[in-house]
């Protein structure tokens, strides 16, 4: 649906060249929710703005729905853009227009008939949960409600793609969740492909299927959210994950674990999916004379899959421990022997 190839974006800042996007390659499938995460200044906004050519890439290609956008003349580009909606951190609503008029504005631009506008805007306000707010002005709405108006407006031209630039970053955690639920709902009901950028791992974990991690203009890793959570390859990614899902031992417990490790082995077992948790632990206890003990752990939901990580103490002979680890690996679990407890 979206194919970015060897994409570069360089700005000229008063004679100084700033390479905001460097050789990015991303492919986003139809119907997918794809997240890009990175710290401030990583180049995320520059990247997403290249997708609808709000920024012209310095080089590389942007193919949306089979069409190379960088080569298009003004008129076909305008038409292609109509199929790409966008929402922003600060909503960008017209403050002097009502909610109804804000949502209607893209339809007025294409001279849609009045009746059609009436129906479309009413349907969209219903969809985003603001059916009774059409005559309100943006200043009379909460942040979450403003973002709902912006989402309705972005959907006015029936886009195939919705781009979200830090759409929840100005919102409190509860409102963030309600907006993410709405985006998920739109993705599923309308089959709209969503590309979003964020600096919050929570956003990625809750609704994204795949994710790319950006740093200094580069994509430093990408893959399914589950893979990135279970096998992060870079320190930056680990730091993002740590904010919401710490798989490491809390400092207060490290001393205790140092002592525990003296007679036995500490292992970290990571698992994906509901079925794996209980049986593996019960089986471990019955099959091997090890008296396994759960010392620390975390279980969370990644979109609609369970992901967990447990630190176990295995008490027993080295050969039996080895056998037990092989058994767990054969069951599809990821097992690490912890030599350093940090
Ligand atoms: N319009 C612009 N003109 C000049 N430099 C820019 C412009 N937009 C972004 N930059 C620079 O590009 C880099 C990446 O910025 P940005 O894409 O906004 O990152 P992010 O969204 O990840 O915070 C920064 O160094 C920023 O200063
Ligand atoms: Mg940004």
C-alpha cells in the first residue's frame, strides 16, 4: 500500500545541511497499522510528511497504491493526496468554524453537493462519537474531542490511508487510549491502512501490527511488534520497551538473586500467546526434579496477543537444568540463562 524506497530528506538550515531522513526502506501492507517510533528529532515527522509529499523527498521513491508520487504533476498529486488523510498532535482545526464545518471543509473544497455533505458529516460525527457536537466550536471541546473532529475531517474524502503524526501526544493516558481504540475501530471497520508515528511504546503496543524504530534519520530495526518486543536488537529499542515492560530485575531484588544463583540457575523465559504460560510451568515442575520458582515476571497484551517474560530459579543438577532448558526451547519458548543479574 505504501512503499518507501531509499528515501532521503535533507534540509538546508541557513546553509547547514540537516539529513533528517537517511535511506529509509519501508513497505506497509493494505489494512495494516504500522508504527514508527523514535525520540524527538529522529526524523519521524519528516518521514511521514514525505508519504503524502507535504515534504518533497530529496531522493528516493514513494509509491502509494502502486503510484509513484514523486513523479506526479500537481493535479494528479492533489487527487492522490485526497486518498491520504492526516492528523496531527495539535489537531489543526479551524477555530472560527463549527465542528460540522471543520469536518465539511474537505468536501466543500471538492464542491460536493450540499445533501451529500450533510449526510457524510453526520455519519462521520456519529462514527467518532460526536453526533451531538456539530454546532460546537473547537474551543468548547476537550483535547480528545478535538482529535475526534480531526479524525472525522481526515476521513471525509474516504481515504485509503490515514497518517497520524503524534496524534495522541498532547493527550492524557486515558484519552490516548480512547483515541487509539477509535483508530483501531476505523482500521477494522473501514479497512483503512494506518501509518502512525509516536515516541510512546504504549501506542505501538496497543494498536500496531508492525513497527520501525528510527534514530538519527535511519530505521535501525523493523518487524512485527511481537518480534521487536521479544527480541529487540538495539539498545534504543530496549530503552523504549523498558518504559512500559521491564524484563529486567528490579534493583532492590538483585542482591537476593545473586544469592539465589549460587545454587542453581536463573533463566528468563519469554512466551507469546495464551496457551503457553501455564502448561509449560506445570510440565517443567512434573518432568524435571528442579523445583522451579518464579522470582519475577511481567505479562502484557500486545495488540491482541499475550506476551510474557518470567525469571525462574531452577534448583538442581546442571545436567537436569540443561535438559529442562532444551525442553522449553523445543516447546517454542525463548530461554536465556542469566549470568549477570541486571
Ligand atoms: N522544515 C524544516 N526545516 C529545516 N530543518 C527541519 C525541518 N523539519 C525538521 N527539520 C530537522 O530535521 C530533523 C528531524 O526532525 P523531525 O522530522 O521533526 O523529527 P521528529 O519528528 O522525529 O522529532 C531535526 O534536526 C529538525 O531540526
Ligand atoms: Mg515530530
